[in-house]
């Protein structure tokens, strides 16, 4: 799992928190592209948003029930990665 997979989990989490509903695929993709717009290290071919979402789904980090949402495993991974980022920034 890399920073872009983490970004997808964060987008799903933020949408749920702000909108109180599951995120649709089109909205997830649009928000992902908006966030990486300034990232010159990632090309369209490297992003492979569909493959990333599929892998997160198959690995049990997200589920699709009339829109995408985090699973318990996904929330735990998001919290773990956020803690690691905070620790790295504090150092």
C-alpha cells in the first residue's frame, strides 16, 4: 500500500464524514484526480485508479454497498498510516 492507496482511503473517509453517505465511484475518481493534480511524480498510467480501488476492495479495506465505504480493516489501516505520518512529521 502506497501513499496513493492511503489517499483513496482518506477520500472515502472524508466523504463519509462530511456528506454522511457512501461515496460513488465517479465522485471518488474525481476527488482522487483533484488531489493528485499537482503531483508531477504520478502519470495517468501510473495512477491506475480502477486497479487501486479493486485491490483495496479485494484486500478488504473498502466495500461497495450503494457506494464505497471503509471496512473496519480499512479504518484501522487509515488510522495506522495517519499515526505513522504524524510520527514522521514530529521527528
